[in-house]
């Protein structure tokens, strides 16, 4: 297992893979609350579109357009006082979290070790890997409130999975982003289980 410091660095440092980095935006607690409310609104008004966004690859050129489209058509971003341009990963993560929490109250069934044994090269691969390695601990982390004692305790329980999944990759995520990518990994696992596949 890699040292604990690696997991802490992932939680606290910068956002995206180097090739995708833009100007860094660290959401404040109040900004995260707004994003949370917007995501809940979008999932409530446009659940199918939100699901299509999350189940499409985040690495495609079309991914930002899909996200902007569902935001615009939902009407949930009017008068919120935040520019969403260039912050797609954070809001995508919020959508994934809301979809996952609405999909059930239990963690998805753990995948076979071979499926979970991957070296994450992107933040989204990291979330998928952590969810697969320890879905129960990942579920507890996603369900914990941001900046809470419960989140801190839950994060400690997923550090071994983060360290195993990250390997030597230099990935860096904020707290909001790690919530989002793990929620997306769990949500995809739940969908795969429902279809009887990995």
C-alpha cells in the first residue's frame, strides 16, 4: 500500500489530468452548496438527460456540450450567481452524486478483483477503480456531507483503495471532485449490476 500522504494529496490538490487542466477553480463551501442545489434540480427535472451525460464518456469532445445542454434545458442555472464555464468536471460530479444517491440506499455489489485491478490514468478511472475495490467504503464517503467529520472518517477508509488505484499516476482532486468521480464509479457499477454485466 502506498503511504497515506498520497491519498491526502489527491483530496486537497489540483483538479484534472494535466492535459485537461484549465485555470484552477476551488469552490468555496457556498459555491459547492449552489452546485449541489443545481445538480438536484437537474436530476429532478431532466433525469434521463442527466443519466445520459454521466453514462457518456467524460473524455469525448461532445461531453461538455451534453452537460451544457442539460443545464440549459433544465432551467436550473438561472440566477445562481456562478459561471459554470470550464468547470464541467465539478458539476458532472455533482450530477453523478445525485443520480447515485437517488438510485438506491445500499452500496453496489463488489466487482471481481480482476475488474478492480487497474492503474488509474485519469480522475474518472480513479473513481471507477476505488468504487470497484471497496464499494461499501466508497458509498459511505459519497453519502457523507462535505467538510464534515463523517467525511473525514469515511475518507480515511477509502485511502487504501485510492493508493492502490493511483499507483504512480500523479492525479490530483479537490474534495468535491473526489466525491463526484467516486459517485460516478458507483453509479456505473450499479447500472452494470442491473444489466448483469461488469
